[in-house]
C-alpha cells in the first residue's frame, strides 16, 4: 500500500498546478481530482431488444488522503444516449426510439499495487457505485399507425461495478451497470486531472 501511495503521488505531484518549494511533505497528504470520460455502451437483456449500442460522456470528481489510500471516494455525472434497434422498428409500429440517461453516481475506487513499473506505471482498479438515473425516452411511431408520439420521463436507482487499469493519468474501466429494465455494459477511457493537492 505504501509503495502504491508513493507512485501515485509522485505522478500527481509532477503535473500538479501547485508549487511546494522547500516545504517538506506533511502527514496529511490529500488530493482532489477530476476525470473526463468517454466510451461505448452495450445494452443487455430487455434493453438490448429495444436499443442499439450507445455512447456515454461523464465527469468524475474523486478525493483521497494519506489515511485512506489507495481508496478514492468518487462522485460523477454523465450523459448517455441510445437509439432504437432495427428489430424494434421492423416488428413494431415504432419509427424512432431515442433513450437519454443522465446518471449521477456516488462510490469508491480502489487501486491495487502496480503490476508494471519499469517503463510505465500500470495498476489494476476496481470500483463500485450507487446511481440515480434520470431517463427521457422519445417515442415516435410510423405514419398511419394511429399511435401518437410522446415523450416519457422517469427516474430509476441502480448500481455499477467495474474493473480496469490505470495507466499514468488515464484509466480504462469496464463496468456492469444495473438499472431495472435497462442493464448495460460500459467501457470508458478517462483522463484524470489533479485539481488540488495538499502536502
């Protein structure tokens, strides 16, 4: 754990927008970080019957200090979008189905000791979070179907568990996301930026 701590903070301090001068490190080292993520979404189960592959964008904020390393507490907000599947259009009166999800997550991330250190720092990661998800579904139907188009709004709670790798200031994470009737797999590439580091 101490070894992982050393590598994490060496990297963060090298690019942190803070100058520490000759001040020696204290016992209360802490940091706040932001991560920008983008990736694909693969619907599962019933969700896969109505929706195609989607995409997602997210902004994540995380915090840690010397006492809790290598655990980071995190919160994130995202934007995800899915179009309807061809099977849905062929077998029903739908002409278009567009699902937009705004997920808000609170959870934690754990960094394991490095599995590679010689040329680049490579660390396995696991993370878990609870989520609140705001849905907006735009239902449009074929002309002559006799069904009126409508916009549906709803909220659902869920959770997410994932694993991946941290490579320098980038994380690659694959997650299983459970939301009732809207389960999916996600793969995200995240760029981490230090916002504040205290030594």
